[in-house]
């Protein structure tokens, strides 16, 4: 059994601090073990602030498949679970039990399941280090899985086979987006501009640069010419993005997807109160809710370096997930089950989204400007990794 933690500090929001831990300090804890019956690993990752926390938990089966699972652990502090998603979680004293939901009861051999929870604490929030799956404590050795034959590498100009959009902008020959990308300013236009940059790139020698201006209705985007109406049923998106300025207090958008379920109004990825958020244009719903506790469940976007932003949108149900550098963001998770401080506004609308396009750029609705870059953009009907 091993336990590792890593600490990082984030900008405070109304006195809330996101801590991602290192050894002996709370925040990210990883417990791995093999269960006697099936073999399993458990990863327990926390997002902590003063008096509260969320935990994202991944269980991976190393042995035989399961039809129904139950994960148990005990807290060493005074944590109290208040809500959960993708599992039924109960607590008695320090003992916690998570039981599968109807949609994730079956786990194939080698398969994984993710669920999360939110809770409170007063004096201490140490991460648990021992887990039991279906009554078998994690401990022992699993039979190794044979190493698969490597898949041939797809050419660098499109590193995602079968994607509807796969662009590293290396085909752009001028300074103004052309061909598969066109400059647009939906609703209204200000001082912002988009260009092809040959001085900053994640891969290759080119990227898409956006000089986003502040001020109400300052909109500018590079829009893909691809029609996404038939992509799905789940739409998967991956991009590299690099910000110069931290997300502001006021609402801004840097990814916009026209949505036919909203009559063409957009699903928008951006920021508010210094943290990443989703916004639905038709009713101005936000994910997470913009309360202090809600904002604390999201994350700021680091500046001065490339980040991997991934998300998936189910076009058949209200279900969305978002990752930054492969860390899933609890406050940007929708699974159809209400979660306090997260999706109260979002679930007020029951019609699933149906994105039809992709736009990369900047919309400011008040103060807030930024220079940012996009590279290695991919979108398709299958999961896309960083």
C-alpha cells in the first residue's frame, strides 16, 4: 500500500483555498491496493477549503469482472459527507460506504469507475489510506495484464484518428485564420482580434492567438467550418490553451459552441469570480453555481504555460464532465442528479444540449482582457486524451 500527496496553492476566493496535498498534508491522497477477491486500486483525490472538501474517487478492477460493487473506508478526522454523485454514499460515525449507482454497477475486468462526494470538516481532513472492495481489504498482488501490441503513431498533424476536428494550425499559411477556421464576432464586435502566431506554439510552429479586449460586447472568435450536428451521441473535445492573464471576477468566455437545443445560442466555457465555469446563454445558468462554495469546487486557470482542457457533452441526457491537465473538476460535473452548489441552475433545464459548432476566442461582458493561444484542438465521437 502506498500513499502520496502533492501540495499546490491557488488564489483565494472569498477566503476559500484549494489545496492539493503532499506527504502528511491534506488534499491529494492516492491509496493503491489489490483486493483479495478481485484485485483493485483506489485513487482518492481531494479539493479542500476551510471547513469543506470534495473528493474524486476512482476504483480500478485488476482481477475478475464485478456485477455490483461496494467500497468502504474510514475517515481519520471529523469529516462528514453531505452529498455525492455517481454512487450512493452513506456514513455512520467515521465509517463510509459507497455503493454503485444503477448505471455503473457492472465493471469489466480491468475497468474503472469514478464517483465523487462533498463534505465538511472542522479540525482535520486527512485522506483515508485503507479501502475495502466488496468486503475484501485492498492488499496483495494482482495477476499482471499482458502488454498490448503498440498502436502505430498517427501523424503529428492530426494526432487523433477519426476526429471530426483535428487541428494544430500547421496548415495555416497566413497571419489571418483561413480555410477550416474563419474569423467571426457573434452578436457584436470590439477591439479583439484573432491571428495565426508563429512565435508561440504547443506543437509544431503555429498556434491560434487571440487578443481579447475588455468592455461590454467585445467578441471575437475563430470558428471551425465543420458542422458538428451529427457528432455523438457524446461529443468529446480536447485542446491546449495558454492564458496570459488569470480569469477575472467578471464573466468572460473563451470557448463557445452554438447549441441547437437553445435555438442557436451558445454553450460557453469561460470564467467568473476567478474560476473556470460553464455558462448557458439562453438562461444564463452557470456551472458551478456562483456561491463561494460553488466557485471553490472549480479551479483557476494557470497562466504562462500550456494547459490541457478536455470536456465531454452528452447529447442524449444532462451529463457533462470537464478536466484540466487530466484532473476532473468536481464543480463542472453534471450527471442528472442534483449536487449542492453545483448544478441547481443547470438542471432547471432538462433538454440535453446539441452542439453544432466550435468557436475559440474571447467574449468580455465588462472588465477582463487577455491574450491567449490555442493549439492541438480535437473533437469527435470517441474519448480524446491529453
